[in-house]
C-alpha cells in the first residue's frame, strides 16, 4: 500500500476503534448485567462505575481507559509515522490520540453514546506531556477536595494544562512543540463541551458530589 493518505485514514480509524472499546459498559454487563448508562449519573466512565459498582471495577475501567488514549498516541503514532505524509510527529500523535478520545466519547460499539473522554484524554496527555500531567492531576485533586465535584476538577485540570506548559520552560524544561501547545489550548474547550450536562446540573444545584473526598466540609 503506497498511498500515504489512505494509510493515515486507516491508522486514525484504528485509533478510533481502540478508543471505542466500551470498558465501563462491558464491566457493568459482566458484573451486574446492567447498562451502566442507565444508572448513577448515566455516564459510561470510571466515575460512574465507582458510584454504581465500587472502587475495584472503577480502577480497572480507569486504567484501561487511560491506556486507550496512551497506546495510539505514544506507540501507534511513533510506529507508523514514517508511512504517512505528515511533517510533524507531534501532530500525528495528537490526531491518533484525539481519535481515540472521540472513540471513547462516541463509541461505535454502543450506539455512539460513551463517556466524557477524560480518562482516555488523560492517556493522550500522559503520552504528550508526561511532566505536565502530574501537575494537572494535582489541580484536579485540590479542586475535588474543596468542591467535591469531579466535573469541576476535570474542567480546572484541563484549563491548567496550557498554563503549565507555558511555565515549564521557565524551569529549564524543553518547550512543547507548537502543534502540541496549540492542542493544549483546545483541550479545555473539549472537556467543557463533554461536561455541558454537568454544568447544567451545577447551575441547578443537582450535580452529584463526592462528599467523601471533601476534607473541608461545611458544618450544618
């Protein structure tokens, strides 16, 4: 096969299929014979698995969802980059990883109704920004501790990513590629879009809280 454009399309579709693997849905079917999207928050992601099935199944789901984003970005893109016509490996990694995120969010194996994409997006970010991700996780954890809302933590962590990438060179760390930096600016918009239902529930004071994670709770 000597057509680089066709090869690119096939690789991106393969990345989408990897991301589409419905981890949480299969976990719900396997453990309790339920569709996880019909319970809890209705989201096919690790957080809802934690609510409905417990922390052990949630840990498996989150780990696998992260791997779904990491594998196409870190391994598949590097392995097959030479067969494409793209001039920038960073751009190819972004495309592969983002197709995996789209697969998780709009899985072909479950009526195109998947999760929020945060776990798979985290895998993509780990592959691209290994130094920035722990700091984003710290932002997430602090937000969760103070608010109890996973959705707010996810949004705040994604919003902190481009800021962290801009600050890292001040510490003597090599700056990110331009394509990667531009992508980091788009990440918060995607996370906000996938959490639009959560934002609506927050406005109506109907969003589920992880009160166990809150250290500073208000006393009634």
